[in-house]
């Protein structure tokens, strides 16, 4: 009679047993658990009323479910009813039959199968303190989850404890708003989304599994939250979430030293006895970090200051009282009392107080939401479902976009990725749209347009980003196929990388189907794609085809790391012949690829380049080189191993503009021809100038010397003085360099028509180079420098007159090598008779008994800074001598300094191991330093725009 009464009465969806049944089905809990809830609804058996309730409230729209799960559940449900000699409703049989005939078991056998869930929260009047928008009291999160409840390597599914903890956060936002919140074992990131929604001051999510962490980041992006890997302390951005890798078993206290949370959270972290000691250790580190004034007892039992003990709250309940000491909220469904008791014992040993608040607060869970909502709105089962979660049968697929020019090993790379067991491949999905929009002809145009979707945005929305059965989808794109009119989602969604190849290797085989052109090559669009992705904050990895051929495994591993996917060794080879994934254009393009089984090494010597394509090579090569600069670990030369990029002495100089010839170009483009005389024989003159306070010091004097040097070397077609000054001014203004800058001004004899020594080959005129850098004085002018004497002698005027300020500096460089080997600042160079001439880079002055001496400018350069200091010596009423100076006079000098534009006036405190004077900066040196500094601030040629501004 009792059973009959239940059968005759329609079940109330708001009853606890019914709520549990709906929750279990919609959360796709294991079938045995769902069946137990169904029995509870039917008074011990699964009655027809229970079956109808399941149909009405859960299964009436089966397209919303993941088919394999529903098929298993229906089979279990039908078996249970028939075992009890009950009657199965026809429509349940029909639905089960439909799944039996439509799906094969082996198509869903992968462990990493995913589902998209939309978790919805409704906040009835009086049920939530959350300040929601007036027109909507619904909060919806979209999450990608694994269907395997214990599959840690892909992110766990929505467990009840995670829902309970989320409800606690949303129901009591005051406990978490403006608090620093740290979640351990964050899984799919639902709790983090709720914390961000209630405006926690800082949200840090952690997980010990890298794949789970990647899945969590995807879910945060899916819900429009910004992710930061190194969040600054005190960040106030409520929509910024940090994700960190935190394996409990290996985490040290030092790794957590910068994390001082107000609240620690965990959902269902107490499930594996093996991990519990590590979990408790992490909790103790986080909760016992601040034992100080903020940890005050509540009612005498909340906190023990002597041991730094603070409450850990579990089962997702709280009493709503604010807590000054760190507190942990751990939602846990007790499945095994022994495991739970073990956790309690470990917590006690770690001085953590455990307080069960489950009885001090009415449970604010899904049950209460559903009851209140139904009483107010009397909604149907469809609305009830929206309160908790919606299941979408097909999984969210993570899209990987490959962008390249034709003939760039893009098909080989596609074959490589197709060997993975977690990926599906699309071969140029936008090809038909490209032909439709451009109207270009191909031998297969008609067939392609008839068989392939040609609406680009449909392709993007329904095919590229459509549902699928694999974790990843690889899309091979040719850059030129990104034509106008395509949705911005193409670039904004998914992960991207760029595959490049030297046009020298592309062009010889390009004209097999279409005539080569700048448009068909598509390198300009490839650069645009790279720049657009950078502007979107998605800087793509750039892979060079030459690296794939030379080092396939290392290159693919690096690419997988950049894409945050695991490398699979199967990517290194594939079977010979056509593939089912090939586009229908394969017979025209893939003949050689079909003969391959891996990334074959390039031939040692290439084929002859077709010089009919020389102009196209000139157009495209700079674009390739521009992208190649962004390749990781690029080769330093053809034969040498890769070298790390060096640090610059002044990092700001990484991005400067340089005058070369008759134009200003970026640093990496600042090059001269291999036919230039400076390359052919060091045939060039130069000057060094310094900028002080918007003025160029001694500009006219340096230009005088440059023109004299050029005339002495018989340069032809020399730029005018005004042209050189104009180039200097323009370069400084473009760089914004108005102070603390140095200019290396070079004038070469120019480019030759053919390689050779004769100036008769220089028929293009001189080449002017203005290299301006941010550069303070290169020596330590406050503590002094150390010198040694070099064995390399200074040039005699019989060989090469030092009064010509030429670029042929090998003599000086050899001396500098000796100084480097001695680990000193510079080296003194002697003349042919053994007298002091200069250092490898500067002029020399010594002081003895108040008299200042400097060598004759017979073997050394008559420096402009040298002449300036000689004038200052006289103005300071000091005695000046220009004479031969022996090395012993240097060793016994009272003071010594060197002079030069780049280093200014640099005190010398030691030479050849002998202290100069008392080893400190002398009074004469300091006096002249001050005089020189005053002069540089007062004189110089103004930079025009600097004064105008």
C-alpha cells in the first residue's frame, strides 16, 4: 500500500530526496549513486512515478547530455527495474535503444573525454547577501570538465563538495570579499570563479597536476577572467586570478613564503590517505605563518597564540563571523570515516584546530535554492535544471592554429601532430573561403567549392571551434588564407604558433601549381598575424622549418612546451603515403611529402636558386628575417651551435634607431653592404661625440677632424658638413637622446662595385653611419682605473699616421686583448723607442710635483678631449709640459689620468701593479674633473628640437 501510494502521487521536485536525485543525474555522478537516490524517491524501489520524474526533470531533452554516460545510466536503471520485476516506461526503453544504435562504445573509450558544464546559481530573496544586478539574480559559469571523476591529469569533474563550497562563498560574500584567498587543489577552478565574483582582494588557485592547471586556466579564460603567473602583492584587480603549480608532496615552506592568505579553501581534498600528511603540512605552513597579533581567541577556543593554532572549517559551513586569524574552509563529503579520522589526527599533530560548523548554520546548498525558487515562481522542471547545471554532450576542444607560408613543412608538421592520440587535424579549413573571396583559380577550384564549406565565418564557428571528440584540434592555416571579413574569434580563441622557412628554400619549388608572387607567398600577412597576436597578448611561438629538419625532437618538444601540451614521441614519424586528413588538393601539392616518414634533414648543399625570382627574394627575405628574430635558440651561424642572447651593458639600447647611408632604421636592421669599404678593408674614419643637457660637446671640432681624416685618405663624394650635422640631429631627436648619450660617427669610403682594394671601385659615394646610444662614461671616474703596459707598440707615422682618425684599429685591439687578459681596464702602448704614447683607447696625463705632462702627439692620436684638458690646465694656472715620457715616470707619478670623449677624465690608481701616488684620486685630477664637468654643461652645439620644446 505504501508503494502504491507513492506511485499514485506525483513527486515534488523540492523534496530532499528528489533534489538529490536531480543533482546526481545532472552532475553525472556514478550510476550506482544515482540509482540509490532513485530508490529513496520511490520508497525503496524505482517506481513508475520515479521513472516519469527522471524523464520529466532530467531526460526530456537528451541532446543536453553526454551520450555515453546516459547510455550507461539507462542500462543500469532498466536493469534495476526489471530485476525488481517492475515495469519500465516505454520512452526510457526507446531512448536507450536510440543510444544503443547510434553510438559505439569504443568511440568513447578515451580517459580524457571531456564535457562542457554550465553551472548556474539562482539567488532568491533573502537567500544571498550577494549584490547582484537588479534585472538578473542568476550567475552562470561555463566549465570544461573531465567525465572521469578521479582523473587528476585533466581536471576533476564537479564534485558536490565543490558546489557546497561555491555556495558558501556566494551566500556569504562578506567572509571572502577584500580577503586574500588561496585555494589548494583547485581542479576546474569553480571556487576561484566564485571568489573573483564576490571580489576577493586576491585569488590564487593551485594544483599539483600541470594538465589540470592548464585546464583550470582555460576555464578562467572561458569565464573572462585575467590570469597572472606572477601576481604582485596587494593586487586590487578583482578579475585577476593567479594560477600556480603546487604539488603537496614536494612543496617547501620557502615556496610559500610570499603567500600569506586570509582564507585557505579546499574542496574534497581529503580523499586519499597517502596525500593527507602532505596536505596537512601545506595547511600548517599557510595557517601558522602569522601567529602574531592578528590571531586572537574567539570565546577562548578559536585560537591558541602559543602554538599559532587556527580553525579549519570543513563541510563548507561557516557561522558568518569575521575572523582576524587565517582560516581554512574545506568542503568534504565523508566517504570513508577512517580516512577522515586519519585527517583529524594529522591536523591535531600539526596544531590545527578542527571545528565542525555544520550544525551552527542551516545548510545553504542547492536544496534551499531550489525550494525558495520554486515557491516564488512555480517554475517547471526546465527552470529547476537551470538552477544547477546543464550538460552539453560534445566536449570543448582546445584549438591549436598553425600559420605558415606555402612550402614551409606545414604539411609535415600537420602529419606530426596527427600522430598524437589526443588530437584531430584540419587541413587548411579556410581554403574554400579563400578561393571564394579572392576569385583565384586553382586546378581543383570547382571541386573544392562544391565539397568544402566556403563561408569563412561558418567554418570558424562550426568547424574550427565546433564540438569534437578529442582534447585538441590542430588547424593548419596558410597565412594568405586569412582574408578580410573573418570573425575576430579566429585570432582571439585557441593557441597559435607560426612556422617559417627561408624564402631561398621556398621559392625554388613554389611554382609547381601557381606562379610565385609576393601575394601567393603570404609572408606579409604572416608578419601581420604575428603582430596582431602580440597585440592581443598571445605572442605566438615561432618555429623555423630548418630547426625541424635539423633537430626535430628538440624543436617539437619546445613547441609543445610553448603550447602547454605534453610532447608525444609518436610525433616524430608517420606512415608513407596519402592520409585521410589530406585536403583534396593533396595530389597537386603533397607528392614529395607522401614519400616521407619523418622530418628529413635538409640536403647539405642546396639547389641553384632560380634568379628569375631574385626580386621576389629581395621583397620577402626581410619579412622572414623579421620573424626569425623571434625563434627561440636560433643558430648563431650555419655551422656553430646555438648561443644564448647576450645581455647589453645598457638594456635600453636594445631598441634604438640608427642612421645608415641616408635613412634611419631599427637596430637589427642597421647594416652596411658586404661590398662596403669598411668591410672590405677597414677603410673608414670615425669620431666619438657626447651629448650633455641638450647639446653636443665639441661638435665642430670633431667634424673638422673627420673632414681632415677623409681628405687625407682621399675620400670622394663626401657629404657636406650640414648634411652630417642634420643626420646627427635627426638621429638624436628620433631616439629622444638629449643627455647622457654617446655618438659613434663613422664615414666609410662607401660601397664598391666589386670586391677589391682599389678605391677606383668605390663609385657609390661615402656611407655615413650615426650610431647614438645611451651610454654613461665607460670608466669608473670616482674610484679610478687600473692599467698595464702592453707589448704591442703604437703605430709609427712611418706606417700609419695616428693623426688620421681611421677605423683600422687592429693595433689598438691587440693591446686591449693584453689588458683583458690581465683583467685591468686598459693597456698602455709605447712608441717604437719605448716611450709612453697612449692607452689602447685614450690619451695619457701624469702629474709630478704639481707639473702636468702629456706625451707628444707623434705616435698617439691628438685627441679633442686631450686638447680641451690641456687648455683647462693652463686656465687653472698649472704648469703644462708636452714631452716624451718614459714608463718609469709613469710608475713614479704623483697622479695620473686618461682622457677621451667616451670616458671623459678617468683617474689612474695603479699601473703594472704599482700604486700611482697614494692610490687615490689626487687633488689636481679632481680639480680638472670639476673644470671639465663645468665646461660640458656650459658649451656645445644645441640640438634644435630640444631647445624648441
